[in-house]
C-alpha cells in the first residue's frame, strides 16, 4: 500500500515554474499550488509539524531582549518580537519571506507587515531579468483577476518611489512595495525545507489514516451476538378479517415488539460504548440449552502495529534530517531520551541543534536588521540564545541550558 502512495504523490507534487499569460505570473508548481500543498503536508505529518515548531523557536531564540517591545507597525501596533516570529515561521517552512511596506510623504518605507508566503507570485521579468511586480492573492487555485493585487517590488530609492507614487495617482492610491526574499537564488521560488522529504511526510500521514480506518471501519473491537431467529418469516404482517378486509396482524406486531426488546436488552448488556460495534446474527438451529440459544463472541483486532513501526521510524528520521538534522529527543517525549543520564543527552541535543541552526539564525538576524534600517530605526539587534553560551579555559565556546 505504501509503495502505491509514494508513486501517486510523486505525480502530485512535481515542481515546475511556467509563465501564465492570463494571470501574468510565474506559477509556483505545475498547478500553481506548491506552497499550499507543502503547508498541508506539514500539517498532516506530526513529525514535520513539530519539527517546524522547534526550528522556528531555535531561529528566533529568546527574542531580542529590550528591543522586543519596539512597535514595528503603527497601523497594527505589532511589536518587533511578534514580527520576528512571523519571519522565523516563514523562513523555517518555505525558506523565503515576503514583507510589505507602506510609504510616507517623505518617500520612506514604514509599517512593515509579513505577507503569507503562499499568497505571493512573481510577475514578468524585464529586459534586465528583474521582477518588477509581485502579485498577491488568497486563492491561487482558482484565482480571479479582480482579487489579485499587483504591487511593486521593494526599492527604497526615493526617485523610484516618487515615480511609482505619481504613476499610481497619489499616495492614497499607492499600494506600497513588497520585499521578496528567496533563499534559493537560482530559482524563481524557494524550495520548501520538506521538498526532499515530501513523500515521507505523506507516508507518515497515510499510515495514520490507514490505521484509523482499520479502527473505525474494520472489525477491531467488534462484538458478534448470535441468537436463534427473533422473528418468524411465516407470520404475515397483515391478515384478512371476517369481512375480508386487510388488517394488521396482532401476532406479527407482538413478535416484532419482542424482537426489538431483545435487541435493546443486548445493547444494554454490552454498554453504550460498545453497542455501536455489535453485530447481531440470527441463526436457525436445534437445541434447548442456553449456550445453544445465544452466543456472544469478541472479534479480535487484525491491526498489526509492528507492520508500521519500521516505516514510521524511517520516514520520521528523514523528516528530522530535512529540518537541519533535528535531534529526535527535541520533538518526541523526553522520557526515553533522558532515562539513565539525568538529562545530559537532552542538553547535548539542544547544544547540537543550536549549532546546526546558526546559518538560519544569521540570515534571520540580517533580515530583521535590514528592515529596521529601512524604516529608520537605528537599532541593531541580535538573537538571545536559548542556551547559555560561555567560554571555557581553552577559549572555546561551550553551551549549557536548563530548558
């Protein structure tokens, strides 16, 4: 079954970028739904979902200290920490981020706001291979031209901004600019962090669905109740009275009422939670003893959980590797990881992952400081580590944590 799932998902998630003449965009995926599909696959995979959450946390660390409360957007009153968390989440999942800026009368960018990355598509390139427009829509699966916003790509050159504002018909009609950051410089759109393990994310989800279907619709936990026939097929539902009129047969009604009472008695005996999983079978046979009159039998489960253990373990490891080789102890219950070592393994895992995510954190910090500079805030921030970094006697960085 899992091999069939893998074959199908390869057909579904082909990554292709084509020029759509009608919408005047470069499509993101053969069906223009690559980021939406990535988001759905992550949400359906428990390992990918938890890995994304941990990576986001390790990118933003403990925030920026006293700078956390800087109001970054006066329209929404969003503070720097929340703004940074939105960026960290976007780059952790999509390896890219889109930031919208308004402009003031002095032609300066203000009020930065994160745009959901799956809503962004690139417009046509000019003769210098430069994408001058970004198109925004909430529904790229079935887009309507009237619901697509066309916005200029970020360029804080005052001359360019002034020209764009005049062309739009004034500052009131100007839609601002979008800073589009792509970690994959050789592609129109960045490949998601899970691109290499898309099949594994889907396999993990499908294994869960398959087991759920066995539990819900299979014979797991069912009760078989076998009785003698509760009704007599030879008893007619209607009879003719002395005048030849067709009337209900009282004997038949009495028989059916007794059968209904018997069924309710069986349901009551099994209990409300089990009644829905009971199957009543009426069989005609000879005999007078109680054992021959009624028989109750539990149907054993055919679900072999070991059948999935190897698949689930292997796909989980692959997904963890895609998230910068995330140690499994940071996403699974710490019980087994900490037994016998008083948490030392957990501390080492956190230290290792902090080092693994240094590159992501460096890019993230650069984005934050660039944005602060664009909007005129002379503040340079750094991420406060989740772990305490110190210098040992050999002048080498070490890390400790009580998280």
